[in-house]
C-alpha cells in the first residue's frame, strides 16, 4: 500500500492546509502569512492564513525552514 506523502499545516484559525496548495508565504516576525488562493491574497484584507510560532510551533517550523539559510 502506498503512503500519502502530502504535508499538511495547521493554521491559527484551526484550518488545515496542504503545502502543495500554497501560492506564497510572507514572514512577519514570529508569524507567517500564507496564501492558498490561485487569484492571490492580501495580508491587509485578511485573505491569508496565519501561522504563528507561539500557536502552532510544528507547522511554523515546517514552513519557516525555507526562510533559513
């Protein structure tokens, strides 16, 4: 039986998103704004998902590793 290799992240509003569906990510201090819409998002109007280190440390670490080099 084949395992599902998709990676899912929990957002601060308790939604679960597939990493394959992420359009872009913006780092803001200890939080990440994540866009999953194909038509784009805006951080100002709240159309992004928020993942903060203090609320969802595992999801934050999975995404934040792409900002560390």
